[in-house]
C-alpha cells in the first residue's frame, strides 16, 4: 500500500497535463518508478525491522519472518495485535482480512498505473495527445488517447479505477480496525492519534512501528481496568471534589459538623434579646435603653427629649 501511495505523489511529475498547466518539465516514467522504489525501500526496512523485533519480544519468533514479506507484514501486525474487543464484538486475526484487501487494492492500482505510465513514456502523439481548447471562461486542457492505443487497455484502466474505489474503502476500514488493535497494544495512551495518522498518510506506519519496536506488549483491557482502579483510589483518597473533600468554591474544608460558625451580624450585642427588631437599624443594638429605638439621645414620639434631656 505504501508503495502505490508514494507512486501517486511522484506520478504527478510524469503526467503531461500537470506539466503543461503547472509549467514544469515532464519527468521520465522510469525515474518516477526509481524514486518511488528507493523511498519505499527505506520505509520497508524500517517497518520490517520494527515488526521483526516486536515478534521476537512477543514470543512469535516462528512467524517473525513475515515482517520482510510484502502483505505478510500486514498479517504479522494483526497477530501482534491479537484480539480486539469492540463492545461485545470479539475480532481475531485482523491481519488476514487487512492483508487480503491490501493485496486486492494494490492489484487494482497496478492495473491502472502501469499501463498509464507506459502510455506517458511513449511521448505525446504516440498513444495520447494533449488538447487545449478555448472557452468562455478561458482555455482548458485535457488528455485524449489516440487510435494507436489498444481499446482493451483503456477498458482495463476503467475497470481498475472502479475497483480502486471499492477496495480502497474496504481496505481503509480494515486498516483502521487493525491499527486500533495494534497501537492499543504498543501505545495505549495515544493510539487514537496514531490510527488517524496511519490511515490518512500510510507512509507514517513504518517509522512509528520502528519507534515502538522495543516496547513491551500491553493487554489493553487489563491496562484500562488498572487505570480505572487507580482513578477510583485517587477519588477515595482525596474525595470526589478534590484534595479538600469538596469543591474549592463550595463546602467547608472542616466538614459539615466542624469548624467555626459564621458570625451573626445581629447577635453580637443582643444579649439574648429579640434580634429581629434591630434588622432595620443596624446600630440599634448599641443603645443603652431597651425600651425603644430612640436611645440615650434620641427623641420620643411625643416630641420630648429622652434621658439625656432635650435641646432647644
């Protein structure tokens, strides 16, 4: 899969339409294949070395050789991932399905890319021609095969294009499930990002596998159970709301029955009297007289002075 992914990138430079529109010199077809093979060889060695080391560490030395065989390496990834549990669904031998779909997809790619590359290599005017036409919105270009091209080759590429779409969708689903199972075992903390990256850009699979080659396999279900137990112990140790036994903005750090009581602003000077009568006059509790709100210097209701006398 990685090979044809790389080829699809380099093939832009051998496509005469891209060369015309973007204004670069069309690359020779053989050079495109050489560049693709060279870069793929580097990725292949990284992935094979990583899978081989993982298989030896996992006690699967009898199938470690699969790491160096195309498509069998995908099968080996599934064997290293072991069983995947998705809810109540139990999936085994994921690598078999992914490897089979990968093989079919690569065959569909080969059925289209190899003939097309040969057509381009013959040069314009032989098996294809680039036509430029002027339109209302400007000129546009398209490629047209000549009568010299065998019609069966063109039909083969059309069928291959349809098969590519079908097998690509199926393989993407199978590969995503395989990567979930595999990276859960070797990087359970961040496996989601690894899966997304490898599905979108398959060439990242090789360096990631090589980077995780020395990690021990993890039983994901047991690992999750251990993390859940650890979190539960932390909650029991500190309380559900944090290390102070409650929300930092609500609740008392002293608990519901302990600690200082909130002050009563109306009871500090009341000496057991009815506190409600001073709620409208916050200074009424300071009066020396208990029989009225007038106080020592207040005025009585009949206009006469209080105990302090009147001032005329």
